[in-house]
């Protein structure tokens, strides 16, 4: 039986269109996916995701957004 996950969409993704990033919790992991590719899921530890978010806030990944 497949595990039911409660996915939450980012409010910055907008209400329409394919650019919706969603997250869910599974045990100690945080899962991330795009709503138009629900079968493609990235799993990260909470500490790993926190470090990634800090890197985003610091602008370390800005070159990928343009």
C-alpha cells in the first residue's frame, strides 16, 4: 500500500501553471517535487535542506535562476 503524503505547495509558485514546488515530510526526510512531475521526488534531511535554503538566501545559486 502506498504511503499517503500531505504535499504543501509554495505560496511563491502562484495559483496556476506548471511551476508549483511542493514539499512533504516522510519520517526525518523532507520531500520536494514539482507538481507537473509528481513521480520525480527529491529527498533531503532536514539539516541538508536547511543548509540549502541558507545557500539560496545567500545568493549562492542565483546563476541557476536566470
